[in-house]
C-alpha cells in the first residue's frame, strides 16, 4: 500500500489520534498511530499510568516515530471546589504537570468538574482555573477547558467559554469536542464568535442516533467521523471560521475499536479524516457490472443449475482463467473455479464485485489516498487492465469504465433462454464480522463515494443482526453489509455468514412462476407469514393469493412497494433473490421479511444436511517453505495460491550454508513485494522459521526476525533448541516467548530427533518450565515418528499447546545415523500414504481442526517438475490420502 505523506488538514494544523481509541499497550498504540501517518497523539491518562516507560522514554519513542504529544486528557474534577480540596487538586496538578513537561505534552484537557465537592459558581470556577493555568504556564503547558455533555454544572461549550473569558488567563482556552457539542442537540453556530486563538484543542467523534444515556454513548459507542448521525463537517466548518489552526484529534471511545488490531483502527481513523477533508467529488458510480463467485467442483455445478433455472445463460469462458460468464439482461455473474485459499470445499462465496465508474484512474487514485489497498492483477497480453481495490473483508472491488473486459471471454455456444425476466442486478448483500462492520461502512462511503445509510436492526432467529446499506446516486449501486453484533456459538447458524445477490425484475410474480416451472429451487415461505401480512398491510386479496402461491415476500411504505423471493442456499452460504421495486421504494424488505427468510433457510438447510452427508473438510493447508525452498517468498505465495493452499510458512533465516537465503527481515524491497503478493492472492502467513537457539545464541538477536514475522501477519514462530543445558535453553525459550508475545506470535517448539531436544518428552519439559502463555509444540510427523515419541502421551497434552502440524510421510526404515536422519528430513520425504509413518494415529491424537502444514521436501522430484508443480502435487496427494472424495473434478475449466 502506498501511504500519502503526512499533510495538514484544512486550517494547517495537525492530525492527531487519542490513545484511548486504540487497543493494546502504549507501545502498540504509538506504532499504530505512526503506521497510519498521524502526526501526533493525544495521550490518555490511563495509558500513561499503565506504561512501563519513564516519561523521557515516552518522549523519545514518540520522537522516533515522528509523533508529537499534542494533548493529555483527562484532568477532571478541579474547579469550583472548597479550599481544602483545591489544595489537594493543586498538589495533584503540580506532580502531573512535571511529568507531562518531561514527556513534551503541549496541552492538558481539563474537563468540567463532576465532583460531589463542586458547587455551581462560575466566578469560583474561573478563579481556580486561573490559578491552575498559572501553574501550567510555569511548566510550559496550557489548559483546554472542556464541557462534557453530561457535565454536572458546566455541560455546554457556551457555558465553558463564559468561564474561560471570566478567568482571562493566556494559558487557558477551550477544548471543543464534536460529540459533546452535538450529542445534546446543541447548535455549533455559536462557535463562530470564539476567537480562534482561544480554542486550544479540537476533538472529533461521531455517534449513532440512539436513545441511550449520553455518557454511555460517549464511553462505548462513539464512531469515526462519517459513520454516525452527527454533522461533523458542519461542526468543523464552524471551528475553521474562527481561524483555529491547532490539532484535529480523533477522540473516539468505542468498545469494538478498542478490541481490534490497533493498526486497523488507526488506519480507519485516518481514512475518516481524509474523507472529511476531501473537497473533490468522487467519480460517480453508475451501475453494478458483475458479481464474481468463488466456486469449486462441488459448489460450481450447484450454482450453475440455479442460474440456469433463473434464466441465465453461460455466455462466455475466460481465455486464460477458469472463469465462466453467466448473463441475463445486464445482470452478470462470474463463476471462478480457481483454487481458493480461504474457502472451505463445497462453498460458494462472493469474492469480487465490479462497479461502473466514469473514471477508473481517478477512482483508484482516490482509493490510494484513502489508504485502501489497490490490488495488483496478473493478466496476459491483450487482456483488459482492470483496476481493483480490497474491501475490509477481502472482497475485490473492480472499478470498470465500460464493457471492454468482455473481450477477455471467448463465446460459449449456449442458447439464451427465451423471455428472461431479470433485467439487472439490484443489490449485493455481504456479511462481515462485527469488528469489520464500521470499517466496511467507512470504506464504501469514503473510498467509493457511496452514501452510507443508518444502521438498522433485524430481529433474527439467533439474535440481532445489524444492517447498513451503501448506495450510489440514483440507487444504481447498492451494497448491503450485515453483521451479528454479539458473537455466538457455532451451533445455531448452519448457514455461516450468508451472502446474496439480488436481481431486478419488472414482474416478480411472473418471474417466480417461470423460474419454478424451469426447476428453480425457490425457498418456501410459511403460511403464517401471509396471515400476518394480511393483518399488517392488507394487500388486495388477489395479490395476497399470488404472493402466497409463489412464496413471495412483500413490503410497502409511503413511497412504493417491494416484492422479493429467493432460492434455497447454494454452496453453503450464497443464495440469489429476485426483487421488484414499485414506485420509489428504496428499502430492502422491512423488518419482518428478513427473519422469516432466515428461519426458512435454516429449516431447509437442516433438511438438506440430513439427507446428504457431506465430507468433513475441517483442515486448512499451508505450504511450508522447505517443500519448495527454491522459490522466493513471493513465488512461494503465488505457488500456494495457484495450488489451493490457505497459508504459507516462510523461512526467514538460513539453516544451512548451502540453502538459499531470503532476507525478508533486512530487505525492504523483498518484504514489500511479498506483502503485495499476499494481498493480491489472499494467502496468509501461518508461521515463520527458524528461531534456532544454540548454546552461543542470544534470543535478543531475533528481535528483527520476530518483527518481520509480525509485519507479514504471521501467527507462529518455529523454534528449535539444540542446547544440552536444560536450564539455559528453558530460560532462553521463555525469553523468546516474552519477546514474541507483544507481536501476537506464539513460539512453537519443534523436536528433531538429532537435536538436544530430541523428542516429545523433552519438548514438554521445556514448555512446562518456561510457563509462558504463548508457548506451543510443533508436531512434525517425521520427527515424531523418528524420535519414538508416544501417541498416548500426545493425547494427554493441553489442546492450546498445538497450533498447526507438519504433515509428510517417510520410508519405513529409520536411518541409523544422524546424517541419514537429516538427509531424509531435508531432501527425501514422501507424500502421505507413500511411506510407513502412522499418520492417522498421530493426527488422531491431536486437537481437531489444526492447519496441516505440508513440509515435504523431495529434491529429486523438485528437480524434475519444479518447485511450483511440486507444491501442487503435495497438496493434491495429501488431500487424496486424507480427504478422499467421490466427486469428480470439474473438467470443463480451461487450462
């Protein structure tokens, strides 16, 4: 991703983010703020108190990251108190100000008092704030007086300004917070009369329009600007009119943001500011061009049959990729049979959308400015050069000018059904994790320029669902995002994270009749719904009868009506719907239809599962680097993507002098290229290797190695301990765990039989003695078998020690020497089922669902077919042995 250089917001000030917006320790928060290109931070008192850094160290760490500490907050409950309380407050202030001066803080935010000792006396408040300001000035600080919306005596900015004027101290000014100004319905117009040089600090936060206690909303439900109901742009305009030229600080307290990856939250915050500052209009999006579904040999034929019954025709086949084009009217669906990394077998999923834009280059440039990853795309000469950006959930959004991309598809001699009733694509509905819900809304609003509507709540069968629609001008582009705000168990939704594509028609009743006659498996709606519909809306009897006959859902408002019906679930999570909009109806079916549809889908899905026992594919696969060590990290990622892995393991250190070395930790260009390939393919890094700690090694030398792994998004670090001193290697292993833990990494101990930690028992002793929360054991089937470790002992170990497993096979005969053991391990492993290892026994003793990392180096075979083909064969052979299927592969895909 190419980040913009730091630039000033309107007015020339700085962009700042409060540390209370982000999760983690102060170190995590500063790193995230710097990565998102903020120029400063607003230090929250709790983060200062919890930090292990001395004040001077905080100042140095901020400076190292190019950050200033623009404000400290809050400093509460000071003014309008009795003399004895004032003395205690001044003592508190003296010590706090001394610390803040060491840190280099510029401004201290003083919130109006909520103390039970305080009185409603503006003169006294002004007098005591004047005394506090004098003390602050002596430390090189200034005070920004803020009126929280729930303030006991001072709850508005106008009241706070009267006290600041009365105090009349040059080091005392105002802090204006958009939330506190707008939460009470207060107009910001009065801000214009405040001199800009008396506004010392400005905080920005949005919020939903909800009926709840204002303090509760402030502490838990604030949103980044543009995601809520407040007129942040209007507030900011009033501030600018005063001539204010200081920091604009995001001060957004939100429970979801404070549990999310701080880098993601910081980037979203910066994106919200960039969108707020953007004057230029984004290029208008004028329509939905296509929806692309990732399918496989199981789900693909099922989706194809459904499209055929809906009246679509397979009109094209991509010239270089296993992609089919299905079309009816202007509605287009692409079925992509390429191997998927993050999709379970038999699943269909929306992987890409294409929208029409008048200027793809300008749309892409806007996306880059707003920190959205622009995805590189492999194409052959002569193929359309389509620009795409990544949505927060990983969906690719293509930005298309015209239909030139259709030239990439060779025509298929398929007769189009006569009298098709579908005219185009009405909308696409996606399901996000709750952590990504606001991020997605911000993405579609800021990056694509769509209007993000208000969040609505659906009373779904398994708890509330939040829904938000993003629409373009004229409603020609509609994207709906849903989420479950409360995490739930796996038992309830037999349809995980459903998605659907809604096609438009001019006559829903005629369409349903024709499609059912063509064999479409349309979802049956229970009769109780129509009895309730008659009671609620009272449609004409003939219309009600037709709706009931064809299982069509119905809604009506003052602008028009909405008729819609849908298919049964396809490929586990996707379904199609057909919708008819009457008049100026712009909703999506009202609050009743969605729960009815969800319940009907669940009931039908359960019946399907009972009738058809599907294979249990619970394991993701990772391509270990040793399997194809001749491939550089970017090449390994591409090989994994083409073969159908979900993960890769990357070798960042050289284990032997003869093997190739890929210095990701010290080569910025290689790191950048690898990250681009990861983003483009969707492959994730499962682990990095090898943290090998011998007697003369210092774990601290592995710091950059660990940081590089974290930068790549790795989850685990493979470690070996060839050290005969049990106490020393345990201490160093524990030290490595402590270094890795803040980076979100586990340290997984591998036990090759020729090392000084040669078997499962020795590894267990190290883990128990180290007693670190992020320890792990890596079971490599070869090392486990060669070490003579016990399957019975393996079953007794804590499940949370195991994060993935190295899968391979080997000849039954065990080499008699260490040299032979090493040679087999590095050059002559076999595909599962070809050797003598008890693979079912060992895997059966491990916790279910672990990723299978295929570490199967075969030097001779790689020399014959190349590393990429060897990686493909490894996965194909392993799946054939571990996950036998009766399904024949899809043979119609072009090579």
